[in-house]
């Protein structure tokens, strides 16, 4: 039930924020903040002291679930509300709520127009994402998969920058069409299961071990894979992302990069591979190659960008390539690495987008050629960019390093060539990161921009994310322990 | 209806019409226990026909409420409109209840003839910007042609089988051993072609956009909902109980029409700047989706297809009414605001209207939380069970294109107000009745999208008869 509460609080907070719009800019954001803080408190309880709020893990034969909630919805089709959270879900929910708070900080001074409706959309996106991370009924999952899309569309279409119509449309159509493919796959899976067992059900647990293989299994699996790979995103279906990111307002970019991309990775780990272990294994070399291509190709494209936000967007795709590689290498290290990369990239990408957005808010351009020498005018901001860039590159001691290192370690056991190429990605990453630092913060301030340095709220947000990354880098075991039972329970399906 | 002859007063006639329709809805409660009932040879009442009749009367009720403010500013005589509305509705109900070719034809003609006059209704209005007469003539010619085709088809079938009952067709064909006769297939194809005209399926869709655009908004709403729903009700029953699915030629024609409707309807809708025309093309596409269900009925149990189609029709019915209610709310007979640019910034000028419109558009696009999503889910389910992979691919492509133009309207509504011309449609006061229609439509869309179970229960029980 607590999972339902997490979502209800956000839904209600969103409606409250919208209704209070007429009271000015202040009230909606305070309501939004309270809703998120309430959620954060609940999540912290769930993480730290689940017993105190009456939670005890249940084992239903498909892993250990800290929370499992079940209730009928549309019995005609065997569709029910099944929400469950295990270690993996919980980590990602924590990431969601935490970054939700950060994005609120990013929006605090930036969104002045129609702020009520903005916070409504923000909170509803977060609620949708939590739904995605906890839904264990395929229909319900698809439902939330789409629900998180609409408010995000509004955020880009209303508060976006100069080319927002195109970007919002592209974002929506890419995700929606790949979603329809997934719906088709879900229905075929359910239908085949119905033919075999005479029970019509959309429950994840019932559909596990369906033993679907062969050509049909491959096609059905591809439906899922394409939907998740679009969201991840992986080359060649990644090109909605740079547009969506560069046009979205800062808070939108933070949520997109920090959270929404993770739903794709989560889908792969939770659904695609466990539901279709056999064909996934056949498909693994292809997926791993796609991962490597994503890493290298988008890193190279990032290098060629002048638009700061587009550059960061391409690096996101590059880093998510590691996740794809890790998931399909499918051994303990690689999976742990993929999860760590998801979490760490959530922090570093969110922070970088927030910095880029802050910069754009101050100087009204994202063109790096016009920037330069900002270290002199905005030292705090420059330090933050340096820190998070270095984190993204994968300097030991920070979370991203742990994740990418583990992915490489794991995939090395599977394919040496692939891993060798993937490791090249780390080198290219250093190159494009240095270019950013050099172009923007060193050199000469040609246009004599006067930049206000970071505000207190921004500093607080960045400080929290720094602590998070350091924690992940120095004590990753705490998170691995949480994700481990989940990964182990799905791991058994893979020989 | 009689009142209009005695006392020409718009308000009174409108109130009576509305009350009459509401009363006939209430009658349904009493009718329910005595079903199924064969009323004369021509009409058959069961859960299925009752459901569609209810839908039709509900639609007519909404149209009658919407028509009042629309025609109020119209200075000519308005009272006859309601007579036409009622006769058309009667025709539609006859269609929904028919299991016999004679009642099929009578109902169709009653509906069609009333519609000609309804479409041309504001023809005396000098300032009428649209072309109601052109639309009416187009509809008259096309519809007349279609009726002729259907009649010829019926005649051919009758010549072979000697029966006009849907349910006697299959046994008669077997008894006479004429299943392979080319005349039989020709007869069926003529009937299908005529029906396709009425349902505006590609390639018989050419009249649709012009008629939708030219007709007054309440009539467009009526045309899009009641006339389509009643036709669909009888078509599915006809095809199911007369066992027409065994003819390969027929299935091929249906499949091609479905694919072409989904694709062309959506593609042509992309290019429209007029919301009514856009709805016209999108309705062609939606009819294509529905045809997928009908084709799937050939290979899946009749129950599921009846259930799917009923749900989709009901959902489509509500969505269209909601959409036209918004168009109606910002228009009147003197000035129709139906260009996409008229909707610019509506979300900030009149959030309520825009919210209803957004709900409707998302529902038409089949996004979760709305009735349209459950409807599309049904279509997908039927398609998967019938293994119609080609049509499902078309469906996905069509939906993708569809998203684009629905989003375009939504995007226009989200635009800042500053860019809007001085024309401020939201300045017009919206009467209570329209508000009630808007509120009930959006409430039903969301309710069916979030908690469809009660509706599914009803549909399952009525589908059990097949």
C-alpha cells in the first residue's frame, strides 16, 4: 500500500499545485516541495528502517519483495494492480524522488509563468515513473509507461526553448510508437500464454517462465527491446534525445536524463531478459554490439557539438551504452555495474544538465563558441562543472567509475573484442569533457559576460549530488547489497 | 414533434425534444427485464440493440442540447430541426434493432433523408460562411447511390435465397446450394460497398470531409456519432449471423478497405488546417480500426468481437461528441470557429474548454487514462487473437501518424495567448447545457479509461447472446 501512497501523494500534490496557481508563483512550488519531501521521507523509511512502518519482506518464489500490493482491476482480461518493490526498484524509486527534489530546485527560479501547471506536470511525471518502477502487471506497466509521457510532453511543449514544437513532437512520437510495439508484444505474449494454460493473465509472475522461444519468441522480445532501447536510448533510435534535451527547460532535462532514461534500462533488466531468457541469449551479441556502437558513435558526435546541452545529451547516450552492454553481458559483475551506472549517471547527468540550464538561463545561449573564460566570473559554477564532468568521465572514487569498471569487468568474460572497443569509450569521453572545460571555462571571456554565480538553492542541490556520487564511489557495497537479491533472482534464468 | 407545428418557439421545442429523448432513455430501464423480444418480424430487441439504441438516444440528447445555443442566434425558423433530429434518431434506432433487410433499409433511409435536410439546415442564413447546401447535395447524391447499391445487393441475395432475414440467409444458401454462385458474392459486395459509403471507408470516403465541414456543428456531431454507430451496429450483426465471413472475396475487400482507411485517413488528416475536416479524416481512420475488429470476428469467437466493437463504438461516440461540443461551444450558426489557429492559446483563455478538448484528443489518439486507450486495447486484442498481423502493422503506423495531428491541435492550444488575433471565441458565454455535455463527456472518457470494468460487464452480458 505504501507504494500506492507514494504515487497518490504526488498526484494529489500536482493537483494542489495546479489549483493554487492563481495565488502566485510561491504557493504551487511550496506545495510541490512538500509533496516531494513527504515522499522522500517515506522512501528513506523504506530504505533505512522498513520494520518501523510495518514492512517485512515477502518471498513469493520470484525474489524477495519488500512490498507487494495486489488488487483486481479489469478481471475480464486478468489485469490487476500489482505493485511490488524489491531492492532494485527501491534504489530507483529513491533516485526518482531525490532527483525530483533536485529538479524542483532547478525550476525554483527558472519557471515563472504558469508555475502551477508546471509543478503539476513535474509531479505527475515523477508519479508515473514510480509506477513504472513498481508495476508488476504488464498492462499496468504499459499504462504507467505512457502516463509518464504526457506530462513530460507538456513540460517540453510549454516551457521549452526556441524549437520546442519539433522536439516535443519527436519525443512523443518516438516513445509512443515504440510503446505500441511493446503493447503488441505484450498482447501476443498473453495470448500465447492463454492458449497454453487457458488462463488469461497479465501478471509478471505468471508470465515468467513462459518458455517462448524460436522465431516468434524473438519477434515478441524485439517488441519489448525496441521500446526500451528507444527510451534508453541506444543507437540507432536515439535521435529524439538531443532535441528533447536541448529544448526542454532545465528541470525537464534533469528528469529526462536522470530518471526517464533509467526506465528503459530497468525495463530491460526486469522484463525483456527474464521473460525471454532463451532468445535474449541469442540476441545478446547484437545488443552488446549496439551498446558499443552507442558508446563510441555518440561520443564522437558529442565531440562535434557546439550546443552545450546537445553535447551533454549525446554523452548521456554514450554512457547508457554501458548499461546496455552490462545488461546483455548478463553476469553478476556486469549487472551490478549496469545498475551502478544507472544510479551514478542519474546524478552526474542531472547535475550537468542543471549547470548547462543555469548557464543558459544566465546568458541566454547554449552556443559554446560564444562562451569562454567563465572561471574568472563564476568560480563556484566552474568548479561544479569540473567536478561533475570528471565524475562522468569516470575518475576513480566517484560512482560512475565503479559502474563502468564493473560493466567492463563483466563483459570482458563474455567478449574480449567488444570490451576492448567499449573501453575506448572512456578515452573519447575524456576528450569531449576536456573540450567543454576548455571552451567554456578557460580562455578569454570574449563577449564579456557577467554571470551571477550559483545561488544558495543551486549550491545545496549540487552539494547533495556530490555527496551521493562520493558515497557511490567510496562505498558502493551498500547499494550493491540492495540490488544483489534482485539480480540474483533473475540471474538464475541465465545459464 | 407535434408542438413545432403549433407553436413556433425555439426554447419550448428544444426543451420538449430534450425531455422526450431523456424519457425514452428512462424507458430502457423498464424494457430491460422483458428482453429479448421480437417486435413484429422486422425488429428484434435484445441487449445488443438496446445498448446501441441507448447510445444513439444519448447522442441525440447531447446534440439537441448543443443545437439550442447554436441555432439560437440563427434568425430563421429553427423548430423543424428538432423534428428532423427525432426522425433521424428513430431511423437510427430501427437500424440498431433490425435483423431483417427491410427494416435495415427503412431505418437507413429514414436516417439518411432526415440528415439531408439537417445538413442543409442553415441554408437561408446569409452570413453562413460555410456551404451547407453543397454539403447536403453531396451527401444526398452519395448516400442515394449507396442506398441504391445496397438495395440491388439485397435484391440479388433475395433472388438467390428467398429470404430477407439475416439469420435465414446461411441455411437458405446451404439448402439451395448456391454458396459458390457469383451472384451471391456480387450481392454481398454491393451491400458492403453501400455500407462502406455510409461508413466513409476508403475508397468510398470522398464525401466525408466536405460534408463534415459544410454541415452545422451539431449536425456534424450527429453524423459522426449516431449515423455511424447505428450503421456499425447493424453491419456487425448482419455479418455475424448471416455467416458472411466464409467468402474470401469479401474478406479481401474488407481487409483492403481497413488498411487503406487507416493509412489514408491518417495521412490526409495531416494536411488539414480545419478541425472539422481533420475530425472527418480521423473518423475515416477510426472506422478503419473498427473494421479490424469486424474482420477479426471471422476467426475469433463472436463474443469478443461484439464486445470490442461495442466498446470502441461507445468510446468513439463519446470522444466525438466531446470534441464537437467544444467546437460548438466556441461557434454559433453565424460564425464557426473551426480552424486550428482559432484554438491557439485556448488553454490559457479558457482552460476548461481546452482541458476537455485535450482529453478528447488524447482519447482519440489512444493514450492511457482515457476510454480511447481501452478501446484501442480491445482492437489490438481482437487483432492478435485473429492473427491479423498485416492490419495490426497498419494500425500501428496509422496511430503514429495520428498522434502527429492530434498533438498539433494540442500544441496550438498550449501556445501563449499573445499571438492570437482579436477574435476571442472564449468571450462568448457558454450556456449551462453545453457545460453539462462537456462535463459528462470528459467524465465518461476518464471513467471508462480508468475503471472500465462495469462497462465491460455490461458488454459481456449482451455479447453472450452471439
